[in-house]
């Protein structure tokens, strides 16, 4: 029944789809879920309530491709809302979940579920983000996606924050983030913008944005 995929681990397995913003993580998650549906497998997709950028209830990619999802407040909530006899469990924006997601994914895989988790592997400072790095370590399959650097057009693996905020979790899209390669990634940009804003120096803020 699993011949729709080149992967076939028993009793179940964990897949992680990771990378920076705009790298197509959610798009790939939706693609894998659609393939599972074509194989007539029972699927269920979860997303954290915090992510309402494009749709309150659906998992949605940046290009507005959507799939129905179940909203959850934390990793434990996945157990409570899991449909009986589901074959494939998709989880989007995994970086926003608590570290209990690691245990949830492990238990689901151990009872025969295919668990697909999509999420950012690094945050706006380029540091490992949430439970994703640990999930990558225990997963059977890791698919690292890349975007295009907006500065030079090369392969991008970093998420550049463009606004003056030091909050680790800041849900946003093109207005707040862009993809960058290692060479053009500037993790201190938002901190400098915040300092300049406190000085109310619009000329220097414009200069920083241009230089970045």
C-alpha cells in the first residue's frame, strides 16, 4: 500500500521537510499529502493556531495552494484531535510547536503512521529553531528545501528578518522576511533597525535597508 513513495519503513516513519522561508516547505508537504490521498490512504493535517497568515483553518503555501487542516494549540492537542485509523499525519509550521512534538511524532511513527513535519530549521538569527533540528536527527527522511537569495540569486538557506523586532516568534511573510544565502544573510539587521528607530533617524534606516 506504500508503493506511492520510494520510502517504505515499518511500522511507520518520520519525514522532515525543512529550510528557510520561501523554500517551498508547505508546498512540498501539500504535494506529499495529495500523493497519499491518491493512494487512498487516510490523511490528517495539523497546523498551530498561531499561523493565520493566509488562512485561519487551512494549511496554505505562499502561492495560496491550500489543504484542509486541523488547528491545534500545542503538540499534545494532536493526540486529542487525531482521527481514528489515519495513515498519514502531516504537521505544518513545526517550529512553532513545543518540544513535545518530538515525542508525539515518535509515538505516531511507532504505531505505524507516516508522519510528515514541515518547518523552519533555523530562525531569524540563523540558530536552530524549535523542535525541528531534533526531529531531523531522529527522522528516517530529511528533505532540505532551498529558496533563491533576493540579493544575488544564488541558493538561499537563511531567513532574513526585515523589520525592527527581536521576538523569536514573529509570524509574517514578504513584508517581514526574505530569503538570503549565507554571504548576504545579516542576522543583526533587525536589531540595528530597532536601535535606529528609537533614535527616529529615517535616513539611516533607509540606508541600512539599502545596504542590507
